[in-house]
C-alpha cells in the first residue's frame, strides 16, 4: 500500500504480530489496521465518505454490545478465505 499524503500524521503500535494499528496523531481517530500475515489492510470505511459501502458480513459478532438485526451473516471470526475460522455467532 502507498499513502498519497499524511503518513507523517500517523502513529501506531503492533498489538500482535498479526496486526499493526494506526491512528491520527492529532485527532486520535483510528485510520487503519495492517495484517501483514494476510497481506490485508483494513481502512475504516467512515474515512471514505464517497465510498458506496455495503456490508456483507459481521465478524467477531460474539463481542457485539448492540445486536444488529439486518439479515447479514454473523461470524465468530473472520471468514476462512481471509485466514480465520468463520463460525456462526448468530
């Protein structure tokens, strides 16, 4: 991934070897999480106001505080295709 601008405004830490979380130094807002083992970077959708985002699944749903009744699959982990085990948390 290549940031066009603003990389100098990010701070972060390695929560685990599998994730590197980054946030804005000024606002403290989360920006992204890198998952090097998966070759995946999660960019928080709220940062992309013009993105036509339509969710397809809830992950780590067993940790949800507010239950969402939207008909989407609810999983205990990330899908197996992304290195997780999936699992219904319905």
